[in-house]
């Protein structure tokens, strides 16, 4: 008998002949999530199930918390995982399990047995009845309720037998690494970490680019973004964070371009630089935290002009979210408190008093011509001086 965790998945189950590839990615993500957890674990996937078996003493709450950060998992069921040594031993273990897990024996219950191994001597209905009888004999204060039980006791008979009564919701989605790679434009704000989380939830591996503007932005601002990258990497897996010195490009834009177009032109060069690193890393798209109409640079017209600077597709998972919905997710994933720390990033230090909200692409391109004598050198310098940090 072992303490274990049955991991349930959703969409992976409909992947047909490719399902084993998704399961393998899921197992790797589970192993990554458990690296910082005290104890020894063995992750297996017998007969369409994924189990985390404890090979030593563990803290169940700590393990469960780690597993709730694994995309692809829809539910985590702490369970007892044992060899089949006969029905009497199973019945004794069920009685002991109920005694351990439920100190007060004043609830209604139902036994839900699934016999996947057809050579087991009892069928599912017979297991339900026999186990229910054993529990009522052991704890007369229990009552059976087959329609609305307070406790559902699940028993699965396979090559081994597992039993559980509790399911903790998982994050759902797809295992990271099953749907390509993307480059996240990561700032110190609330939105972009949530955007990275949302795209990773669909199985996308994430790297990130951050635009730093010393001395106008401090080392604390940079550290804030590193901390945000670490927080989302708990869900997204290890990533590369490219820290780009953007000061000279921003100053040139400020000096040579109309001030009401500063933000749009700045965003366009961010897209170009992020795309350079995306292509180096083998990414198939860019990811931003933009939401329609949230600020002047996020109107439909502004997004159209911004997208024109990139050749890769731009994914905006928060496009239809309002601010409170984004805040809610950031609180759930643990990035909110870091995001609201008062350290400005380069997106906030050169902001026009009256930014254009309906920019025209032709006019923006015409304004960018004022940079022609300097921009190629500044662009090359920003790329050559990048600092790449490996986040785990």
C-alpha cells in the first residue's frame, strides 16, 4: 500500500493515437513541479491514468499545492494505491481509510467502484454492496445515500487498486510543451504575467523579453520583473528572460518623433526586438497583455498599427478581459502583489500627456523616418547588449 495522487486530465483523453505524447509531456511537467517539494516521488501512467507515488514521508498539502500548478491536470485525488491481495484486504483498507480521513462518522456515503480488470471475482455492483456493508458494520452511524451522498468513495480495480474520496480541482488546460513556443513581452505590470499564464495553459512553452531603461528605471524594477518571471515559471516551466536595454531607442523616439505618437512607435520597436529573440528561440508568435480599450495604445486602431511592425502572429489572451477579471487571475496565480510594487518600467516613464488613440499607419511610418539616421545602430546595440537570464 502506498500514499499516492491520482491525476485526472480532460482534453488529453480525446487525443486518440497521440495521447501518449501528451501524457509524456504531462509527466515531465509533474516531475518539474515536484522538484522543490520535500520527499521522493515516482510518476507513472498505467492504463490511461497518471499517478504520483510517494516513496518517502511527504507533506500532502505541499504536494497538492505543487500539483495544482500543472497544466493539463483537471483534478488531484489523494488516494491509497495498493496491490490486489484479495477482497478481505481491500475491505480492511477501505475501513481504515475512512477512519483516517473522516474522524466524525456522521455522514452519508456512496461507494462507486469501477472494475477495469474483468477477471476480478466481484463485479462493480457487487463491490459497491460488499464494501458498503463492511463500512456500515464498522461505523453504524454512517448512512447510505445513493443520490446525494456527502462522501463519494471511489474504488478503481485495475492492475492495482486505488481508492479515494476527495478531488482537488486542477488548473486544466494542456501540458506545457504540447503546442509550440511563444515570446511574451513581459513588463512589471499586472497584465503581461497573466497573459503568459493564459497562453501557457494552452500548452505553449514561454520565453520572455523585458525592456529596461536605465537610469530612468531602477534595478528594483528589473528585479521585480525577474520575480514575476519566477512566479509564472511555477506554472509555465523554465524560461529564458531577455533583458533589453531600451534607453537609447526611447530617447531617440522622444527627441525625433511627435510626442503624441511616442507610445505607439515605442511599442512597434518593442515588437521588432521581441520578434528577433522569438525567432532565435524558435518561437511561433508573440504574446502581450493588451486588452481592447484599456489604454490609448490598446484601441483597435493602435493594435492594428502595432501589429504591422511584426511578421509573427501576436497573441493577446486578455483581449476581451476587463481589468478586474485580469486582477482576479493575477491574485489566483500569485503575481498581483509583485505587480503592484511601485517600481516604474519603461512603459510608464515617457508617456505623452495626450497620446493619439486612433493612429494612422501611414503617418506613424512617416514619423519613424525621422529615426533613419540612428535607428539601425541603436537596434543592433540593443540586441548585442541583451542580458539573458535563465528562470526556473
